[in-house]
């Protein structure tokens, strides 16, 4: 259960608009929210079996994150490498007690992001404010975890994969990657897409709200709706594919559009191919 008093303070500070800038009470509420996000005790979205999606978006937390940008003043930090950003969102600092492995080489985790013990960060990578990364997950080189994205336990985000972020609209669902998923290299998961547990994305798969996904195993076409994001079923193995354009010049010229295809669901052979993950952690 979240602190309803903190929620009320954040909502009041956000509603105050420009009047919140320089107000000690507003700043105190924001920094308390940022600390709770970093501790993992507060999330922009959290599992909730009582909702149709199985997740509940906490819009007030997003408003609190946006409040931090409003309150922040531009400041320069660093010595050998200078960054200039809002003072409310510096790079996070970790200690051995956090049990997060950050390999040298230019990675950054912004303040207000949570990384659980056992997370491995291969350089260079970036995690933005409001993101939640679960225990044992690996974030590989050139990977991005966007603002408020929710990534589960034992996930592998392969090199150059992009997990999109969202702050506005505040009630929009962020990208959600559930436990034990494998995201291949150069994949992009955007616009609130949900990957259920144990999903595998082959290299180069792009998923958005406007992307239809063709399930060749179950004979279905998966799409986002006005009420719900694109949801990839548990254990699905998704690879890049194409579909022919049926009309106009596209058909005349023999063109095709890229589209993801579910070609199978995870089985023992798929599990064996993922055993290497444990050796890398």
C-alpha cells in the first residue's frame, strides 16, 4: 500500500503549477517520492490482479516525476565528464550494499529509477527516471530502459534493445516486460506494449500500438485497442516477418510491410538455448 499522505502532497504541489517552484514543502514531497522510487517501494505501475491488464498505473506517481522537472534548476555536475541537467535528477550513485553490478564503461542510471539486487549493467546503457528493473535482470550494451518502464526478474535486454518510456499522458500504461523474458538485439518495445512472462523477441522485432502481430500457432492477429495496449502472450517466441501489400502501387510493385510473427511458444529446446544467461550473471 502506498502512502496516501504523500500522494495528497504530490497532487497539491503539482496542481500549484509555477507556485511550487522554490516551495520547500513541494520539494520535500518530491524528494520523498524520488527516494521511494529508488527503493522500489513505490512504482509508476504495479501488478494488480484486480485489473483487466493485471497491472495498475499510478498516475499520481507520474505527476510527481513531472513535478521534479518543474522544480529542478539547471546545474552542472561531474569532473572528468560534465553533465548539465535538472538538479532534481542527477545520476544515481550505488554502493556495494545495493548489489547492482555496473561494469565500467559509460553507463548511467538516473535518480528515481529502481534496480534490484543482482541486476547487471553492461556499458554503455541507460535507465531513466521512474523505471523499475527486477532482480537478476541483465541490461546489455547500448540498451535503454525508458521512463516508468517496468521490467521484471531475470529478463535479458540484449545489445541495443530499446524499452520505451512514457510520462504523458499520465494515465497511459508504460511498457511492461514481465519475468524471464528475453529481448533480442536491436528490438524496440514501445507505446505501452506488454510482454507476458517468458516471452522471447528475436533480434530486430519492433512492437508498437499500431503493430499487428500474427500468431501462426493459434491463428490469431494481436492488436492494441483504444482501451488496451498490445499484449504478447506468455511464452510466445516472436520473430521479424513481413506481409504483402494487397492494394495500389504496393501490390503492383510487390512490396511488403514488416510485421512481427509468433512462430512458436517456448519449450524445452528454447529453455536449453537460454542456459547461457546464467553463466553471464
